[in-house]
């Protein structure tokens, strides 16, 4: 997509890197896949997993914004050694139905189109592109940085750097948009990117002022993103 001319200088935004789980799709799809996988593995030993207890572990990891959710679930309900099996089983179940797409995503991308290049930067299997294509999101995507294809997961700098290289944009002219502080905001900041935190999905149930201060700006829905980007560009 062509970029419209913008003011010169380091405040200019040419590229928006966008996480898909949370900002684009409802994170409950992964939460449900992980619960199903954990129940499968527990059932082998004749054990059951209470959904309320699972939700408590899930919310604790969300609030902490650090540490692996898969490790926490394995240690609580299975064994630490089951983490890899749990992860692999959950990925088999992890799919986004049409209903998982947030209603404000396509209208927001339409507003961003032509003003910024868009990159999807996601810790996901390559098949997520099928869902994004089915739902019309891929029509707005210029660069793909999918962990299964690129071999690096956020917060590894390489996945962000790949998107920057593909776009031909320096970090000072790019913004990463995601809903996790540990993988999205902190990972992008280490590469020199500005950040927008979408407080939804795997974001904390009760974000503190200290957590809200970590990104350059926080929003609570994708509908707020165009204005947030304008504010960041104006701030320089």
C-alpha cells in the first residue's frame, strides 16, 4: 500500500506492527484450546481439571504480565515435564472462528490503510494466515512476521527486526501494537519501537497505574488506535 506523505523527522510513523491474538482476535480462543489440551493430558491419569481453578491460574499470569502461561498450567495441573506436550496439544486445538474477530478491527484497518504500512507480528502457527485471509484482515497487511515461519517468537528481537527489514523502515518510524507487556511492549521497546498497549484479552484483569505507564500509550480497543497513532506522531 502506498504511504501518504507525512512530516519528516523521527516522530513520523510509517509502519504499524500488529499482534493478532488480543487486538485482532478474542484471546479466549487460545485460552479454551489450552484448557482442552490440559484436560486431555490430565484425563490420561484419571484426573479432572476444574475450569474455575484453571481460570484463576490464567488470570494470575495475565495480572503478572511475566512468565509462561503454559508452564504455569503444566506445573499446577500436570507436571513441569508436560509443558511441551501441553503446548503442542493446545496448538492443535487453537483456531480462530469467524466470531473471534473483534467488530472494530476491519473499520480500524480501513482508517489506517494508505497512511501506514501494516505488519502482523505474531507468536502463532502459519495457519493463522488462513483465518486472517478468510476474515478480510490480510487485505490490509503488507508484511508478515509469523513465529512458526520465521523461527523466532516475541519478545525475541529478531521477529520485530524481520518486520522492520521487510518494510524498509527504521525502529524510530515504527510502532508495535499488542496486548501483552512482557512479549509485546517490553520486547518492542528493546528494539527501539514505540508501543501501543491494547488492554484486552491476555492483558491484566486489573491493570495498575504502573503497568499502564509502561507503553507509550494504552488503549482499550482497536477503535482507539487511529487516534493513539496520531498522538504518538504529534508527540515525536
